[in-house]
């Protein structure tokens, strides 16, 4: 390895990493990946730094990168390291922006060591940052909740905000931020336990178990959103998006963050049949990408920290140990096993 | 009849009107209506005026009023006069806003005589208004094109604007207004003849015949919208909306005006599967109702008149004679027989 910093720590000759073996169908299986236990460490080009990953963030959007076709980022190609947000420490550098021992939040992937550059995908962290909280609230997850709700949804005091995957990392923050803004907040979650957590711990006004047998979505929304839905923050798509569109209030807004219900499907996702209600209700449905708000992350994290300090924000982390468990950890977002943020620990913090 | 103006013209003892007999399925048939040839003239309550209809406007939205369920207006009930925009002359009045002989644009319905009030549904017209042009361009149709495109779509010079039902009353104006604003304009229309009219007479840059055999929608959009679609003005829904969403440019806007392809269906319309592209492209899909812009109609009509005077706006009217032909005339919007505005003439202008 050439051009590494003189103060760099001893690096192992090889690393462990996970490559995409084929396009997954539905939930991930071990056969979709190549688990390389003796892969070379990457060579650093000028402008690059080597980070040792500590935590990998499990995000639903990462599942879409494994499918064919370009979304807001190119698809991960067969044979490439699986792309993932991560937090780690710089261990070698040929980039002026980073010094050895710096903590960074980047997009280095399912590997022990990854490359980062001085770009929009990489953020240098304060040395005293609590790393897991950085993943679950003071990072991209918190920014998705903050900008999606406030900038796209624009909730007003007294309005009704509905959020799906309410016990998930993003949805749980969305609802709490909406409460802070004086809204009535109703969630969807996938079990009675999750619903209880969302209402009792996070302070939502109500939470609908969307897996309850014989659930009548329309009736449930009517009961819990008697003034209809002013803002719907959508993480799931499918029948819940459709029902929310049907319950939209006049001038209602639908914030499209993701579509967990569709990401595992091979075919095209079902479109929301009730989209025509956007005409009758003069509604707006709008998508966003958290990275577009890069230049306003400071504002977002300052607000989130202030609310956390005031005891107004709670979050949960679900830690999964070991890089090899990353596929199973990502699956948890789709099977609904998780509550809060799923994080894979690749190495000890120190 | 009580309380009519002393100067009122002689009124016939009965009138001809068309009532809804049952909920239509698909295209309208004679059995869906009761053709009453000896119906009473309505009694005027205080605040009401009686208008003698001259022209009825055929609008796709009127088909939705015949279905069950409330949209932006309540459904027409079985046994009620079919609701329709109309232009006519006041023949009796108990409303201070109108005098006998006034010309008005209202929502009186498929009848020789209808009621209008001093409300948002009724506009008093200049005595020298060309009545048919009022239906085709200087009325609700023009306002739908103007506000939908400019207020919701917000096209910028050099952007690509796509519009469906481009040979229809609204679409043909949308495209011309977009050209006036310096956009590349591409249409969808249902025959080669319509496409030729749209390109050669109206000045669109291209027009795709969506009924062409073996049409590859995706390829056609790629060819004619090489920089993708910044604004899509949707009158049809269905597969064209889906393809347009797939071709959306970054920060693209979809203006939902209507969904001709779905209005005749009994079942729920297909939702646009490509809605997820609103995330990847940071797009916005938004509906509107022309009546909401009521307080800005003067601005709109002044602009449309100025463009017409400058020779920048063209339109076509397709006149259908006789109230009894209203169902067939409305069907033309869905079979694609019309080019431009379909108007039913109920009585001579003078």
C-alpha cells in the first residue's frame, strides 16, 4: 500500500468484505452474496482516505441499490462491495480533508475497510460524537425525518400527521418531530408491541397495527384521523399509501420517503389507485432525497440535538454483531423484526 | 311561476331536460338518462335567477359527477338534472346580481332552463362576448390550462413540457401557453390527423399518436423528450401517466388535471406504478381544481385574450346540435372523436 500516512496504525494484510453475487429476489439470502474473508485492502488513490468501519447503517434504500436499474444512485454491480452508510475511523489518508484517527460517516459499504473522499457522501464527525446515536438520529436517518417532514410535508400546528413504519428509525423520529410542532400524530406499525412503544414511549396520539387480522384500513384511518390526513409521511407504499391518499385532507401533502412494501418485489410496485384524490383534495405528493439537504445538515442536527437535550426525542438502536450478519440485519427492515435503528457492528469502537 | 321580473320574456309552460336514470357503466347510453320533454320550469327562490341555456360545455369531469361518491363536487343523484357548465341568458330573476337579458356562464345542467345564483359557479359575461370562444378558451377550459400549467407546473424557459389529450380543448391550450413561455412542447393525441393539427397548426414541437399500433411509449418519450420531462400536464392517467413519470426530469412536476382513461371504468383506476420515480427524481405530483382560482380569473382571461390578439393562441370548436345529443357529445371526449372543444347547442344565440 503506497502513500499512507507515517502515523498510520498497523494494517492487516487482508480484510473481510461482502460482494454482490447476483440480483436478490425478495428477502436477501446467503447465496446473493460472496463473503470474502481474505480480500485485499483497497489501494489509495490521491484524494482518498482509508476508513476502518465500526458500524454499518441498515437502511431500506440500500435494498433498492441491489436491484437492476439506476435510482438516485447507480445500482451496485455484480461483484462489487455492497454499498452501505457506515461510521468508522480514518487509518490511512491521501486526502487533505482527513487525518488518521478522524471519525467519519461515509458510504463505504459492507467491508472492514473502505474508501472515503472529500465529497457529499462523507462527513467528518466530532471526536466526542456518540457513534451509534449518529446513526440513529444525528445522521442521515434524522435528516430524512427532519427535512422530509418539515420541508416537504410542511405540517402546521393542529394538523394531523400520519406516518408509516412508525416504529422504524425514520418514522419514529418523524412522529416525534410532528408532535413537537403541535400536530396530532398517528402511526402505522407492524405489531401491538410496536404500537404500544410508539404511543406510550414516543407520545404518538395513536398507532394502527397494520398486521392486525381483518384490519379495515379505511375505517381505522377514519377513527384515528377524524379530520382526515394533512401530511402523510410514507415509508412503505402499497395499500397503506393508497389508504392514506384516500383519507387525504384538503390541500394534503404526501411525503415520499420510501416504499418498503415494494423494494423486495421483482415486478413493478402497485401504483396508488387513489392518486386521483390529489385532484379532488388539491393534494401534493412529493419525493425527496436526504442528500440534497447536505448544506443544511448543521441546522438539522442542531435542532435534533436541542430536542434530544430537552427530552423530546427518544430513539432505539438494535445492534447486530458481525459483518457476516449484514444481510439478515437488512432483512429485518422488511420482515418488521426491528424496532428503531438497525446497526451492524463490524469492529469495536476503540 | 312567482316573482319573475316584469320585463321578462314570455316563457314556455314546460321545458326539455335530461335527468340521470342510473349510474352509467363505461360510455353513456340512452338508457342511463330520462329525456323529459315536458318538465316544469324551476320555481325561483329568493336569490335565484332563471337562465335559458344556449350552449352546454362538454367536460370530462362531468362524467365523474355521474359516478357514485363525492369528488370535489357531490355526485349527481339519480333523478337529478345532469350537471354541466353552460352559457345562457337570464330570463327571470329574483337575484340582485342579475338582470333579465344578462349573459351568464354557470353550472345549470342539461336543460333548456336552469337556475343560477350569485355564487362561485356563475360568472356574468360582457354582452359582446363571443359565446362559443367563452366556452373553448376564455372560460373554465382556458383557466384549467392556464393555472394548471403556470401555477402548478411552473414551467421555465427551455424546459420540456409534455401534455396528453393534446388535441383536446384543455391540452391544446396548455401546449400553446407552454410554447409562449419558451418551452419545448410534446403532446400525446389519439390519431395522426390530430397529431398533425397539434404540430402544424398549434406549433407543438412533436406529438405522439398514442393509438399507433405497437407504440413503445418509453422509446417514443425518449425520442421526443431527449432531456426528459420537466412538466407533464396529465389529462388521461393510465399508461401515459405512468410512462411520463418514468421519463420525469430531476425536480419534474406532474400536473393532475384529470384522468380520461379512468373515468369510464367501474373499478378503481390503475395507480401509476412509476410514482416511486418521484423519489429518485425529487419530483412533485399535484392536483388542482380550476374553481379554486376563481379570484384570479380576470388575470387569466386578460392573458389569454392578449395572446389570442397576438395570434399566438388557436382553438377549435366542435358544435353538436340539440340537447338530446348531450350524452353522445360527452362520449366523444372518451372515444377520442373530438378535436378541440365539444359544445352542445341547446338554443340559438339570439
